[in-house]
């Protein structure tokens, strides 16, 4: 893990960098455009998390409504991969979902995306369905789900903790200095958009 990589709630100023990463990483896979990100941020930004090392180097964007959430895009910059950052981001995002009273998180992943599928399984997602024509001629998707409990605490610390089981005592982890500001100014339950990729 590069030193100084912090996780925090996304803010408006991050959207441009998220859009650039999105277009780089998902080139040819219908990346989300800046206008869509801007519009979705207005309603769902309180559940979006970014990894920052000078600039944005990773993100998890979630859409939540009435106890259900969709993870609609998630990525780590190539030079930051395979060091646990994706896992940390995901756990951090799950904490945001718990705080937003989400009971189940759903995501779409391509069956060929082995790294992502492996990571999702490790943090407790299970395949619940598939859709052969979801991406049209671009192929099928697996749908994975993870249920949440209001007592779940997933994100342990900034040291890259590896435990995948949530902490059940609800105590904030020692050293978790990069917790986001409390959510203010956002409504928690908003419209649910289509799943990602
Ligand atoms: C998927 C992605 C976010 C993972 O980010 P990351 O920071 O590399 O993930 P981590 O380092 O936290 O890896 C966590 C787990 O993922 C799996 N994984 C990640 N990279 C892997 C690799 N190259 N080979 C095998 N497994 C890998 C492993 O299970 C790993 O756990 P382990 O270290 O105990 O083996 C990143 O590869 C990425 O941005 N991919 C392109 C975008 C994408 O596919 N997004 C998901 C769309 S659904």
C-alpha cells in the first residue's frame, strides 16, 4: 500500500478525477460520464467513498434506497492494485451502507472478472443470479448480494487489516483516523438506478 492513501467520503471536487479514472479503467465498457456522476452524486453522494493519495486513486459508488443498495461502480487505479486497497474501499463502503440503514447490497460483475469476483466473495458477497444478455453482445453478468446487519462494522483500520468478518461490538477500530465526517445535508433514501458492470 502506498503510504498516505486515505479513505473518506467523496465530495463534489472528486467527481472530475473519478470520471477520469472511470473512463480509463472501463474504456470500452460503457463508463459513467461526468454528467451522470454529477446527477447521481446529488442524491447518493453520502454513500460514495474514495481513496486519496494526493488525488483520487480509487472509488466505490453506491446507490441506496429503502434498505437496498446497488454498488454501481468500483475501481482502483492500476498502480495501486493488489495491495488491499480495493478490499479497504469495499469494507468502508459497506460501513456507509450500514449507516444508511441498508439491509442488502447488490452488484453486477462480469463472470470473467476473476479478481473482482474473488474480492467480493471474500467480503461476503454471494452469487444469487446471472443474466446472459445484460451487456447485450458484450456478454453476461453475475449478480451478487450481501446482507447487512445494523450492528455490522466492517472497516477495521488504515493498516490494511485483513479480517473479512464484521466486528460485532460496534466499537470504532483503533487507528481508524480516516473515518468520514458524519453525514449531513444528504437524504439517505433515494432512487435506485441500474446496476453497474
Ligand atoms: C477489482 C479491483 C477494484 C480490486 O482492487 P485491488 O486493490 O487490486 O484489490 P485488493 O488488493 O484489495 O485485493 C483483494 C482481493 O481481490 C483479489 N485479487 C485482487 N487482485 C488480484 C489478482 N491480480 N489476482 C488474483 N486475485 C486478486 C484477491 O482475492 C485479493 O485478496 P488476497 O490479497 O487475499 O488474495 C481492481 O482490480 C480494479 O479496479 N479492477 C478494474 C475495475 C473492476 O473490475 N471493478 C469491479 C467491477 S464489478
